[in-house]
C-alpha cells in the first residue's frame, strides 16, 4: 500500500523542545509524504498538516517518538484504526520501538518503503461489568492500599487450573514477556507465538509458577477477596479499574496490531543487545 500520510506522535517529556519531532516531520516531508500532527501542536512552529485525532487515524502509518510506554499508549489509543506503528526510541530500554532517535539513515530507508511488518497479538480483557479492554503487553491484577495477599482462582474455560495466594498476577502476551512478566520471574517468549503467560507475583506457595496457555482459550480469573483487598486491574501498566469479588475477569488473545520493523530486524539480536549484553 502506498503511503501518502504519516501521523507523528511526539512525547513532550522525552522530547521537551520538540527538536526530534521537527526532524522527523522534515524527513517525512522530504520523502514526499504528508506529515500529520495533532491540533494541539498547531502553535509549535512545526510545519505540518494539523488534524484531529480522527484525522490522525486516516494515516497509513504512525510514527511514535518516545519509549515503550509511549508506544503502548499509542497502540491502545489507535487500536481501532488498524494502522502500522513505528517506534523511535527516546526512552531507556526501547524493546518495542524499532530504531534509535539518532538513526536517521534507517528512518529514511523505512520512509522509502524498505521495511517489514511484524504482527503482534493483543489481549482482550473483559471485566465483570461487561467492559472490554485491550492491551499489547499485559494485564496485571494487584492490590491497592493494603499489604495482604490476594486470593486467586484461575480457570481455562470451565476447568480450574489452580487456586493460590499472591501479591498479584500478570497475564502477558508473548510480546509482553520481556516486560513486567520477566521481572516477576516469567519466561521470555518469541513474540510470534500466540500464547498467554500467567505469572504470579510473589506467590505464597513456592510451587506456584508461571504457566503458558493457548491464546485461543478463555482464561477466567476470580479474585476471591477483591473487595476486601481493594484489587485493581491495570493494562500495560498505564490504565485500569477496580475489581469486585465474585466477578470473573475473562482474558484471551485478540486481534493483532502491526509494528513496523526494518528489513533486517531480529528479535534475538535485540534480546541479546538490550537484555543479555546490557551492562557488560
């Protein structure tokens, strides 16, 4: 598909003076592509086409300037538009982003059409009141304001898998396996696999460990003391809601989103560079 418009999503915390945003917008326009910015940046002095959020959703690609958190927020906000997303890392780790902020040559290659698309499965999370949320990395159940453990009952379909006490529970996609799930002791999973990783946070029973489940099946989770412990659900570490005792949280794999990758992109090279060799 020919790219005529690219939406640019800045991060004013990571790019305070919008210097990087200006550079990216200029490179896009020099490539013969229209650069779209949100109306809120109309007074920034950047020469671009300013549109509403719905207008940004008409682009054929979204370029996100920031870290993994900015990309996650953008993926959720523009989920409905089904637009490929390119992340330019201005953060710390940048596991989801594809190129670094100073890699102008690689950005030009992508703008010239030399890129690939990686499809990443998301989560569908249905709460007891029928609200459905989506997440790219993970859904986390945790306590709010109290220090006692939560009591979990986990089912796959109608079959009970386990009941246990823990500080919390992370349900992660394979994409999110290198995020919070990994910090809690979960496995690293190739992002092309359509699985869900259920990882307890500091379980009371030492034999309770991560379990990998098929993404096509519904995982039902009850927090048996949700009201008493003020249990919360958080999506991608950014947004959330309260949970209620007796109400099932139903989680399964959902539609995929497209992340823009360079032609030579490699998950294993990124894993080695950003995790295994970091700090050596």
